[in-house]
C-alpha cells in the first residue's frame, strides 16, 4: 500500500494545513481507508470524484468536533461531499491515485488480507468448531473480505450499522448456526451478545482504545466458558503503530497506579474528555513530537482518573446529598449545572425565569430536591416545545432524554440523550453535543413556541430510541449480573465461615439454635437474590423537544 500512502500524503500536505477544516478531516479518513483495504480507498476515491465532477458538494450538518464521536464509516458518509479548496487540483490528484489503485487491485491481493487468511487457517487447525469475528471500520472492506474469504470456501456472514434489529438477529442466527466467520463494523456489533464465539480479529484498529474494549465485550461477558482470543492487525514500522505502542504503555501504568480495573470506568464515562484522535493526527503530522503529545495526554488521563475516583465517593448509598460532599472536587460546576437544570425545567413549563432568583438555587433548595428525587415521566401531548440554540449548526429534528433501567432501580439506570432528524436518521453525536450545550451556563436556548406532534412522529422517535436503548441495556445487564455474581460469592463465603464457626461450639443446644438461625437468614438472602436475578428492562421518556 506504499504507493497510495505516498501519493495520499501529497494531498494531505497540499490541502490539510488549516487547523480546522472538513477537507482535512476527509484526508485523515482517506489515510485510514488506505490501511484498511485497496477496495475501500478505490471505492471512496471514486465516490469523491463523482461528487466533485457533478458539483454535488454541500455544507455539512455536523460540526467538525462532532465527527470524531462517530465511527469511521459514518464520518465518511458525512464528509465525502464536503466543499473542496481546489476542485480542479483535487480531481487531478484523485484521477492519478485511481489509476494506481485500479492497477493494484487487479494485480495483487492485499498483504493484510493474506495475513488474515493465514491466521484463520491456523485457527481452523487449532479449534475444531471455530467461530471468528473480524472487525473492520469500513463497509467497502467488509464487502471485500466477504468475497475473498468465501472464495477460500469459508462461510461468511456480515453485520453493519445499516441493518435494523430484525436483520441483525437474522445475521446472528446465521453466524451461530452455519457461518464460520462474521465480518462486522463497529456500528453493526453494538450491544450484541456474541459469546458463542471466543475469537476476535481487529482487522482495522480504531484510534480510541474504548472501541476495542467494546468489540471484545461482545464475546468476553457473563456466560463465556472458553478462553477469549484477540488479535490486532496494524502496520508495523508506521508512526500510527508507534503512537499506539506509547499510549498503551502509559495507560497501563496510569490504571495500575489508580487501581482502575476497567478502562471504561474512566474513558467511557460521560465526564471523559480524552481526545485520542487528536493525538494520532498530531503524531502522524509531526512524528518527532510523539513523546510530547503522548505526555500531554498522560497528564490529561491522570487528571481524569483522579476526578473519577473522587466522583465515585458521591455515589455511595450511605452518603447524604449535600453541597459539602462536592467541595473537594475541583472544576466540577455543580452550582452551574443546578441553575441550568432549574432554568431549563421552568422554560419547558412555559414559565419565565427570575434571573436574580437563580442565585438561591443550590442543593438545599426545596424545588431542586424535588426535581432530583422525582424525575417525571414525559407524557405525550398533541404539541411539543420548539427550542433553538444560538450559534449551532444542528439539523432540524427531535431531541429527547430517556432513562433506561433494570427493574426501575435508582442504582441501575442510565440517562441518555437521543436526536433524530426530520428524515428519521439518528444522530448520536448531535444528541450529546446538544445536551452538553444545554448544560452550559451561557443563555443560548430560545423557546420558540410549540408545534404539532402527531402519533407517527412520536412512534418514530420511540422506535429509534428503543433500538439504541437495547444496546445500552445489554451492557447494563452484563454489569448488573457481574455485580450480583460478586455479591453472591461474597455472601456465600461469609455464610460458610459463620457455619464453620458454629460447628466449633461445644454446647449442642446452642449449636442447633444458631445453625437454625443462620440457615433461616440464608434462606431469606437466597430468596432476595432470586428476586434480584429477575431482570426487567424499563425505558422511560423524560423529555422531548423539537430543535429548530
């Protein structure tokens, strides 16, 4: 692939020097396509060429920072039509690259694909009944791998984000019953239980390590009885490889220092602000500065980990909700969040907000206490509030807030934002960005009135939100069952020790009485554990608005 990397670097240096621009983002994605497969870069260069020739470039709906939050395939769909700095020059460069790409695709099989085949042959020899999951970031690479592996007489199933729940379930059944290999994108594999397989091959490695953890989580979960094997493909000797190597070393040291068991406890939290993509881009454009950039990220992760450890102290059941509990946490704008929450709540009711009265809003305020302890379920009406946020380029559509929980438990619930545009397309990154904007202290939200909200629109929002909540709940269920399993083991061991102590009592009457008491206590505990093991998913809409 060296031909494409060299030619592509000319495009990057020629057009991507501005600090923030969509064409630069497109160039980064194109570079990742090069390392994915020849077909992926050839198909997307062809698509870009047609867009430029037909003058079909457009202004993007998402902001640049939003693009980093979605997977590579979705990002490519967004930026493939971005305006060009120099259409004539870009068309010339793309035509030159397509000539070489077409020659390479017809003359050679990707070395990376040949290495994958070697791995699968070895797996076939080592495991009698093997099921392999291959993750890629691009649908074009997925299509290429399916054709290539099927030509070697393997049975292959494919899974990607364009499929609905029924289609995904059909693919999973195919993989479980007849297929040897599942080739999946990140969006396709979200929230699915694939533990009947125990082998993952990361054909394309995402830059965010949490995405790799999420991939592995599809098979490494409760009920998995076999060892799990994970193989990562990456081009050695590249700057990208060096950045990954340094990052992994630094993260391992940090998490060991702070006693973090799971990477997701820090990097996948709502408060996490670690930008791995930026580190890779800086490292690729300035290889000599890799150590400097990774050192800066190390400081950021250390600070984030420390903050998360402090926040965990707030969430213990025995703590009382009090302002003093958060006094030791630096840079945590609790007061601002409360005021913004109170203000938005009043606006949603159509009430005016007393700006001077906001100064008295804190955790001891009775209205705030009531809002925190009695979060209402949103009830559909014939009209829906219309909001507008200044200085944002979001699409028009429905923004909503949801609560998904296990058995309606306060301890086992997640609240998530959801946005769906007028065409029925879910925009997860936009949902988070809008929520973060709403939390800011600045008064950016304008109430524009109400508009009609019919049953068709409501059902569309609910259906799409339910699909997304299904993925969240599946992860929550695993965490819940893990916690329950640890608690069960702890109590079983405690009962065992107490019974052994009773057996050492000399007086038989006392021994019988105490043994009977502890057995009764154990029966009650088992009954309670049995009730807790019965899992019922609950999804509630908390609020819905239309974003203009």
